[in-house]
C-alpha cells in the first residue's frame, strides 16, 4: 500500500480555504538542492507510518477536516496512489495533490479523483534538468502541466523567484 513518511494532522494552508490533513508520501526521483523534505527522498523511510494507521486517523476526523492532501516526496511515484485516493474519497474528503509532475501517466490516472492540485515547477524548462539532477525532468514536468491545464481542475503552479530564494505562485 501507500508508503507514508509523515502526516500533518491539521493544516489551514495546504488546501485553499479548507482544513486538511497532509499525507507525505515517501520517495522522490529528483534531487533538487533546495528540497525542504530531504528525509522523504529515499523510497523507504526510517519511520514510515502504516497506511492502516493513516486511514484510522482519517476515520476519526470525519466532519472535522474537509480534505486530505497527498504530498511528498512525490506521490505520483507510488503505484498505489489511486487506490489510496479512492479510499479517502470514499470517506467523503476532498482530495488535494502536491506534485512536481514526475510521473505524468499516473497524474492522469488520479486526476478524476482530485479536487485541487499544487504543482511545483522546479525551474525554467531550459534549467530544469540542472535543478532536478534528472534527465527528462523538463519533458515530464511540461507534460504534467499540460494535463493539469486541460483537466479544468483548480490548480496552482508554484515557482521560485528569479533570485531563487522566495517561493511564488503563478495562477493556472
């Protein structure tokens, strides 16, 4: 099932206008030098939470939380993401997704379940591979952006400022 490297039990800033739990998925294929969750980079974490424990927590929070955001690491790397989202959606939660667009095919598979997406655009497409340390990352990010824009789902594209020090948000 889903490999979970962490859980924020209540956030007012990870899903616009909603109270949300944030499920941090373990693993990321990119190696951005400024990563703020480096403990989530390995596919296996030292202190993973069992998915059943996350589900139990979410069951107890029905009516208190509005949404569940799948973040990371990179959620789209996990084959069981759709199954986990279906389970959470079945509990009545809105679904949010934080992604860098690493796996466009899986993003396309889960978009019908998602109510809101924030996509981190790591750099300009010309500089993308230098930032992520991964060949083909610009192509995959561009494909994911195109999927999101065509989906009609509410989304934000997060970028770094030209100085590289302050996050910014570009409307979809």
